[in-house]
């Protein structure tokens, strides 16, 4: 049975995310709520409190103009400075995504007025990391599994379904190899817990 996600919203990085979105709300002069789907390293940080990242990978449920000069400086728990900014080039179509990821995302309360932040579910977050599958993506998948937030079987099932539903644009040979390796990595993370 998978663990119930708990968001770590009291870290310095989470405070930087909150301030970044607060400033974005002010700049956009929003008059109605806008859904924001958080992916990438910042989403992993909210689940694990360990991952450190500078860029915020976010998809917006409405068309918005994302200023490329919006950034927030935070001092992390270890005393180092970190700049947090919106990745204005983030595009979820470059990742393997199941078509139901918006509905399955989990709301996180950051105390904002008009931006309704939702974090990809742990399984969808792991699946979204399969296309690139860089070292940090591998670490993120393993961390989510070690915390009991997803499993090798869940990742494999969701990714396979996303592929069947044409949830990925591009050649699938490398993607299928990455999926095989991601599932093996997740199984190893599960075995390490035993």
C-alpha cells in the first residue's frame, strides 16, 4: 500500500516557491483562479524535503504571460543562497505524461489568492522523469519509491498506459529502454527497503 503524501511546505525552498508565485499573482493581476500543475524537482522537493532545484517546472491551466525576469533569492537550511525562478521553457509535452495527470494531481496550500497549485501525483511525477532520465531524474524516482509514495508496479502500469494512449511525442525506442531501466531502479529502491 502506498503512503499518503505529505507536503513539506515549511522548508526554505518551499517558502521561495510560495514567494515566487505570490509575486507572479501580483504581476499578472489575476481576477479569477488559475490552476498550476507543478512538476520537476520542485515537486519532488515538496514530497521529500531533500531535492534542491532552482527552476520551477509549472504548467498553467489558462494562458498567462510568464515574465522571464521573475526570480526569488532564498537562503537554504545549510546557509547557501539559491535563486528560484520559473522555467519559461517548460512544456509538459516533452515528458511522458498520462492523460489523467491533471485530474490526479494533488492540491497543495501555499496560501495564495488566485493561483491554485497542484502537484503531480508521485506516480505521475516519476513517470514524467522517464523521458529524460538524467541522473537527477533517477535519484528523484528512487526517492519517491523509498518514501513509499509510488512503486515499480505503479510506475510501469502508468507509463505503459501513457504510451498506449499516445501520451508521448517522439521516438519510443529510447523511451521504452528508459522505462525498463526506471522500473528496475524502482524495484532496487524497493529491495533496499527490505
